[in-house]
C-alpha cells in the first residue's frame, strides 16, 4: 500500500512539473499548482440494515498564475492531455483580464524549503484499505450496541462509518515541490428515545482519528450515544436568569471556532473582526491560552508546510488572556505590513487564504467532574443550535440544550433556552478550564466555564 501511494505522489509531482512548465512558457511570471488524489467511503446503517454506501475517488489540479501584479486561479478534474491544455490556457487567458493588485505575489522563496518538512505520521494504510463490507459491519456494531443498551431507545437515525485517504502535492515555479499523504476515519451513532408527550429525543456520540486502530471501540461508541440520548429525557426550559454556563468540549469547540475567524489576517485588514487593533491587549481570562499548532503528530489539522510552501510552525495566538498574533498568509501579511505566520491554505482552485491548522484552547488542570461539582447553580451546555454571532461587534446569542446544575450535580435536562453574551466579555469571564482536551477535530477545546451569561428561557 505504501509504495503504491508513494508512486501516486510521484505522479502528482511529475504532473505538477508539467503544468508549471506550460504556464511559465505561456508567459506567467509566477505559477503555483496544487494537485490532489484520494478516495472516500461512507457507509450508513439504520435499524440494522445498510441504508447508504457512497464511494468515490478523485484527482484534481488547481493553478494560480501571476503576470506581474495580475492574478488568476482555475481548477480542473480533467487530467487528460486535452484537459490539462485547456486548464492552463484558461488560467493564462484569465490573468490577462485581471486587475493589478499591489499586494499580489508569491511567498518569500527564501523560506520555502521542502527539506524542512517534518514527518508528522498522517497516513494509515490500514484505514485507507477499509472496504464497504467492513464499514457496514463497524457501523452495525455501533448502532446495535445503542439499541440494546436500554428499551427506551426506540428508534435510530443510524450509524455512519466514513474514511478518507489520499495525497496532496504542491509545485511552485520558484522550485519548491513537495507532497504528503493523509488519512482520517470516523464513526458516529445517533439513537432516538421516546419522551413524554410523544417527543423524540435524539442524542449522538462519535469517534474520529487519523489511524484506524486509534478509534474508540464501536460498541463503546454506541453505548455512550445511548447514555447521552437517555439523559435528555424529561428536558424542560428554565426561567430567564443570569448564571454560570459550562460548555462541554463539543460546545466549547464551537465557541473557539468563532474566535478562529476573528484572528485571521483577512478579517483584520478588512476590519470585519472585533479584534482589530487588539494585539498585545487582554482579550480573554488569564486561564486562556490558545495555540495554532500544525506540528502535532497524527493530529487532524497537522501538515508539514502551508499552502504557499512555507514551513509549518506553531503560533501562540492568545497567551494567558493576551492576544499575541493574528494568523496570516503572505497576502494578508503584506496588507498588514508584517510577515506570514505560515497559515496559508489553498483551496481546490489554488486560491490562497489564511486558515487555522490544529487550533487549540490549551487544557487546564480541573477535570470535567470537578468543574461541575464546583458550580453551585448553572447551565451545562452540550449542544447549541442556530447561528447567532456577529464577528464585527462580538455579539453572540444561540439556542442551547444541556443540563441544569444544582449543588454541583445535574438536576434535570434542559432544552429550548437561549444563551447570550458579547464574545469579548465571554472569553474574559472564563473562570475554569478543564483537562479533557480531545483532538478528534482540528479545532479543539476542553470543558470551559463562563462565570455569568444571560439564559433566556420560559419567562
């Protein structure tokens, strides 16, 4: 398997060399090519029977060309000789029509060195080899475990096993050429329980890793999904109040994700973030340290270099509540009069923008249980619904569900409430950070507690 995939990467690099050669010969002063190949599989079962199996392979190329300060991008999945000829000629035609941009240009060639790329152990041949029968069997185990867990589990929205594996190559006219491969697989189980008045309560649990053998046991995933579903039975609203709010890791990840968009260089130069001009100032509680780290082995957001060929590096974004840096690609860095932080990401069309990698709110020392026990009264949030966040003002308001806490223990499940607070104040009011960080996804946070938020409920 390894040698086959390595030969695929070699083919991508060779194709990239050809495309770059054609583009520069056609008059481009800068040419940058991103090539991808891979395969995905997704299998869903419901009530013990296969409901959907999707499998697809893909190969694609994206090209960004520059002629002086003019820029154009294009992409194709037609990698036949004729398709490549059209693809390159389209880019060269488009660049002639583009307006000049004084900030356009490639990354600093002096910092594009493929020999600096570390081995981050991102590919598992075993995961990429999972076939439809294995995927269905795994999903069945997870769903059946949930259905067998308790007779109150009356239905199911199914269980889904997915895996993806493939390679990516970047070839630049500066001489940079490199490629790497990656894999990722996941299992989710979604049971349904009957509640009073015919209401249906849906819960879920999931596991995801780059390496197949590191996934949680499917039976354990199904059983935990059932537990999370059953504890929602009898959910009700609460009276409108101000109280502490605890976000479990899934909900905290969503809170962290809002910040990610606000610290991008593009948001800063466009002045579409409440954090404009805030570097070096307090933006969160002293308990909060946030990093963007693409160098964690086997983590979902890791990569050896960024989308412009710059070596990956760990960036300290918030240090004990103080905003230390914005995350920039070369373009947004030029707009802001600074250097790239190595955060360029390249989309399918080879267009470049800044993005996070492993964006992490670093864990504290308290366990999830200790944070709950230390909360006399408040709301524990496990889910948030809708989208209510204004990145310019920081205003935040979303529907939420979870549990009401009394005397350090869950008293009853809660639904149909809305939580709100300006995000700038929310981060400053974080008074507890848990130790339960789990890198199932590239944006990750442990349990966090906000000392006081407005909870709008039943009156």
